[in-house]
């Protein structure tokens, strides 16, 4: 559900940014239109919008939504890591940045978890296309409620991440 709304919000953001996109105006020039029409593309702006950016199976916005979902998972992981540091009363991060092996191990673990979760829960066998179809059929009231829920969930993850830094005592070593 969060992935779906990240995609929808990314789509809306793209439409907003597209108003100032200089390529939108470039593709309206008659010689550019004629060039692309010779190659079978009647409206390059429509092609870019539908096939390049907003295609649900391979568009750029679906990739950005997956990256944003992974980023949320990483922020949650790091918040849990901060809670572990708080409960132990030690800054563990100083041991992680001690040498390159620890750094690489920490980063690989931090990035492996969202990669595995996203692959098996979202992208394997294109599961996300199935639940996208379900959410696309919902009425506007339910879509608004789910969107509000997802927005609150994202804000809670971000707040959790920031608040865990506030509770790290300054005197622990």
C-alpha cells in the first residue's frame, strides 16, 4: 500500500515539475514533432509521460517509488540501531567506522534488508501490479483514507528516525 501511494505521489510530483520541463516545449516544435512522427511517435510528450515516466511496469516513477520505500526501511533500521545504542548505553557507531571491513558490513546489512524485503514482498513476479490494480479500482473515499494512512505512516517513520537521535545521551561512550 505504501509503495502504491509513493508511486501515485511521485506521479503527481512529476506532473507538477513537468510544467517547467524545457523538453515539454522542445517536443512541441514542428521540426521535432516531424522527426518523431517519422519514427512512429505522434506525440512525444504523451509518449514520455505514459511510457517513460508513468508506466507501472517499467517507468522511472515506479523505480523512484521502490527507492523511496527502501529509504523508509533504511531509516527505520537506523532508528532501531539507535534504540539498541540507547539501551546498551554505548555509541556503537564509533566501532563501525573504526575500519573499512566494519563500514562495508554495516552498509551492506543496512541495504540488504530493504532489498530483500522489496524483492520478495513487492517486485517478485510483479506482485505490485496486482495490488496496483486493486487500489486503482477503489472508490475515491477509500483511496483518500488509504493515502492519508500511508502519509501518516511515512511521517511516523521519519519522526521515529529523528526522535531516536534526540534520546542518544551525549555522555555515553
